[in-house]
C-alpha cells in the first residue's frame, strides 16, 4: 500500500473537486431520497384513505390552518439568499487561501505529460476512449448525452412527481437518471481521476504509479474469436452482431419500460415518436456498460469492424 | 464717530441667529433621513414593515425584481431546492468579477502569457488569491450546476410547464463546461496545454468534419481545414489557439451564457415560479390523455 501515492492523488489541488464529489454526491443523493421515501409514505397513506386525501395538504412539510399560505420574499427568502452568498464567499476565500491553483512548467509540445488528462469534468469522456474510438467517445456520445438530456422532458409522459421528491411514482425515470448520472458520469470521472495513471493504465488506490509498467493485454475484435480473417466477411459478420445486439437491447429496454402495471399504463400514453426516441437513447446508453464489460471481462475491442469506422 | 453704531451690526447678528436656527431645524430633519428628498429619490418607496412596503421593496428594485413579492411558505425550505441554482449564479458573478480583474494582468500571447501568471502569483498584490479564487470558483460552479440538474430531475421539475426551461438549463450546463475548458489553456502551462491537446484531438475524429473521423477524408478534410483547425486557428495548439481560447473564454461564451441565463431566470417566473414543494398527486388521479 503506497499511502504517499494515494495522498498525492487525493490531495492534489486540482483533484480536490473530485475528493469533494466523493462526499457531496452521496450526501445529496441520500438527502433527496430521504425526502422521496418520506413523501412515498404519505402517498401510501393518502391512497389507502380517500377521506384523508381530500383534506390533507399533501405535503410532508408541517401545516396549520391558521398559517398563511405565502410568505414575503423580503425577508424570508432574501435573507436565505444573502446567507448562502456569504457562506459561499467564505468557503471560496478559505479554499483559495489554503490551496494554490496548479501551475506546471511552461507549455512544451515536445514533452508529453504522462498521464495527460483532460480537466476533471471531462474525464468521464476521456475514460470512454478506452472503450470507444475517438469519433464515438469524443464526438457522437457527448452530443448524444446533450440531446438525451434535452429530450427528457418530452419523452417522460408520467404526470406524477411534478414538483416533489418521490421514488415510488417515478421508479423507471429515477433508475435511468441515477444510472446515467451516478454510474456513467460521476463514477467514470472518479475512475479517470483516481484510478487511471501513466499510460492511462488501471492503478488501484494506493498502488504506486509505475511509469515503466507494462501490461500484456491481447485485445481482439469480436470476429477474430470466430476465426474470421477476411475484411468483408468481418464487416458482414460484425453488422450481424450489431443488429442482434440492437434487437436484443431494444427488446430488453422494452421489457423494462413495460415491467410494472404502472409503467405499462405510461407506455400506452407514449406516442410512437416518443417511444422510438426513448429506445434510441436508452440503447445507446446501454452500449457503454456493454462495451466496458466486453473489454474488461472478455478483452474484446470492437464488435463491428468496417473499412470506415469501428464500434 | 464713536457713538455712531454701524447700522448693519444688529441686522447681521440677527441674520446669523436666523441662519443658525434654520441650520438646526434642517439638522433635526436629518434625524429622519427617510423623509429627505435624496433618500426618497433613490429608494422610491417606504421601507417600513407593512406588507405593502415589503412587496414594493422587492418589486421596485431592479436587482430583486426577478423575485415575486410573495412565495409559498414551503418553497424557502433548503431541503427542497438545495439552493444550487442560486449558488451557481452567485459563483458565476464571482467568476465574472475575479475574471475581469485577472484580465488587467494577462496578455493572451504565447510570449508573455505564462510569465503573466508568474507575475500575478509573485508580484501582484493578492494576485495569487485572485487566481486561486477564479479557479476554485470555476470548479465549484461545475459541481453546483450538476447538483442543480440532479435536484431538478429528482423533483420532476422539468415536467410541464417547465420542459423548455430544462432545455435552456442543459444548454447552460454545456456552456459552463465550455467556459471552464476554454479557461484551462490560458495559463499556457503543461497542464492546460496537454488537456486542451487531448480535448481538441477529439475534434479531429468528428464524423465527416474531422480529418481523422469516419468519412472525413471523403469529405475532403485535412488537418488544415477541418473542425479542429477552426477551433485552434491552426493545426497545433499554439498562439492562435491561445488567442481563440481567450476570446471565447472572456467575451464569446460569457455573453452567450449570460443571455441564456436571462432566459432561464425569466422562464422560472413565467412558468409559475419555483416548482415546489407542490402537493402530491396520486396515481388514481391521472387524467386520460385527450386525443389530439
């Protein structure tokens, strides 16, 4: 166990945000879900008791009939905003006094940094480079992340859970977002920052970054396992594999979308366009964990090799 | 000569007394400064504790007027919003402020950029603090913006009627990342240089628009006319790239991002204010969709 190495990674000033993320993200996930479960409990009570549903103010926040419904922004909101600004200012001052922004040697195109890393918020994308070619990891998938986020409000047909925390009423939506945000975005950033060392090789926390380390990884393309050598046969074979994969994951996603009675009801509310868009984005999203598994478990590099691009 | 009093003497004394009295009277009026003309002209409305004044205090103030006069009593709860949207905006203001100060000491030129940073760190009073605060604020803003998005998703706040404001929010998230990324190159050190080299090498692989991307060669793309060349103003990360990063970072993206921010905040109000905590809806209350 190389604690010096571990400390160097955790305490390097530019990595502090990720060390912060390790605590902040789980905290806010807990903070949100705690309220979601509290609300779910009240929802259960209201559903079991229609009389209560008619009279209850339907929030977990306390309520008394003699209270006014609204409060003045001045002072009840503005004082909170002022306090928040004050606290953030103090945090920034303390942070800036204690830790210096990194400054390396002057830029030198002839001396490559190893590892050379993108800023931390793009390390998830850089980590994807291990599993996809640059045109996918660097261009297509990031664009799809943006467009995928943009279409969320237009494909989520569930009218429940608008303006309050709930798990019970939005299970599918929450699982999808948690998977995308926490697993595919945040944890990939953490891997890229904390785990990847020289040569973008995998170093466990506490393992010394050895710049001379050599890893013998024989990566194969999927068709090579089947002994296919001819490029065009491989192209057709890979196309078949992709088709099978897409069909299988579309089927799997469909099963997920129509898993419960409630989700089948939501499925019926979807237009064909909404359904197709949702399928496209979910299948693409699934491609990443599938390729990670193929690469790390089976040492498979490409599923589909063509003369123009590889997937 | 000696018995003739100068005729002006008593009048002068009297007028002095009159002036003194007037001054005292006016000084007394200053004890209630809110009644002076200057005060009224600046603040326009009374600032006492009546509901009317409290409302007007918010509504008639240009900096506060994006707020409504009153909000739901539960909406001020920290556990609902986490305050992340407001904190992100505040950090943006901090970044504009510290960034503008940094611009006084920085030349976007390959010759002096790095030396400017050294000068800033060692010779400019509070220069190091300034640079540190700008960098850590940038990092913190990325975190708070992402957490803001997380909260908005968890509370389902993107649902009708706020769908479009979510889209504006996604655009703002992208610009937040781009702002941070363009700033990364500016110190012109190894860290920024290689991060931007790695980042822009991706552009080379853009399908059809990059020289190394699928179908790029077929579209006539070379390292000297592809999308990466447009980003860097050259085929390598050099002085033109530094200048382009600087202009995008200090002028282009801040203007675009500020514009979208205006829309974002405006839409928060127009879409009915903050989304909750709103009364919970039960599954049995879902209305059938109307056939279009």
